[in-house]
């Protein structure tokens, strides 16, 4: 790993940790845990399944839109879609 790559990795880690602290600094994790324990597991599983299906369909759509330009493997389309929504 070159020095420049190490520097970029280090800056990325520092930035990620700083943003995690910024977003979670006032969160009551005990309250979050209580809310998760009282949630309906079947409903949570349904939401996760619906989200995955949505990302799969969006990835497929991007593949169809890009097909005239280039064939992109579905794995790459799915990764890009999920990372894009995460950002």
C-alpha cells in the first residue's frame, strides 16, 4: 500500500469516526434498545425484505438503462445502488 493510499484511508477513517460521533452524540442507546425489543419481529422482517426487493429492482432498472452503453454485472449494480442510497 502506497503512502498516498494510506493517507486517504486514514483520512476516511477519521472522517467516518467524526461523523459517527456527530450523528450519535445525543442518542439514548437504552431507548433505542427498548424500542427494538418491543418491535414486532415479523413486521421488521417484512420491512427488511421489502427494502431488499426494492434495491434489487432498482439495480435491475439501472442495468436496463445502461444496457445500450455497457453491460454491467448485477453484483456491481447492486453494490452501487446500495452505497448510493447509504450516502
